[in-house]
């Protein structure tokens, strides 16, 4: 399964084994502003290809334990990564998935989730259990 930000600067390739899980729409201010909803599948990794390094911005929030990867050319959040025990875990913003092969209905099924107040150790354990791994980022310049 492929995806990209709307200008194509950041693309990714992901091969989930199971039918896609329900997208999770985080209710924090940042994710709501991005209208982001996330999907992942444990035991699968994804590769990210970044064409223009200067249009790739990484932002962090709160505990700083996750990196939010944005394309600044088209202002889209593409994926989130988290380094845990030396391994890179990640989730994909469903807004960047190509709709063909999923069905547009998929995007309407997002469920609201909130992780506010969650302890860092619990947060990291949850990511280890649910997020994709490994996430590989490849720069083409
Ligand atoms: Zn872009
Ligand atoms: Zn959020």
C-alpha cells in the first residue's frame, strides 16, 4: 500500500497483512488541527522516501517521545515515529493513504481516541504493542 503527502515530496510504502484497522483520530489540539487519523499494524514495517530534505519538518509535543513528520511544501502530516529501545516504531496518517484499494468509506470510520494524561511508560508500551516496526526513512538527496 502506498501513500504520499499531497505534493508528493514524502511518500511511503507499507504492506499490511491484515485488513486495515479502524483509523484512530487523536483528540489533541495538534492532531485535530491536522485532521489526522492514524493506522498501524504490529509486526509490519514501512519505508518512507523523502525527496526534498528542506521540506521535511519534524515536530514534537508534550513528552517529546514521538516525532511528527510534516511536509512543509503542502503542509501535511505524513507519519509519526517513536524510537523505543533503539527501534523505530511508527503510525501512518490515513489522510496520506491512496484511497483506491481502501475505499473512501474507510476514512469515515475513524474513532476518537485521547491519550492525554497517559504515563510515558504506558504510552511507550502501547506503541510497542500496536505500532508498525521498523520504520525506515530514506532521503533521496
Ligand atoms: Zn508535500
Ligand atoms: Zn495527537
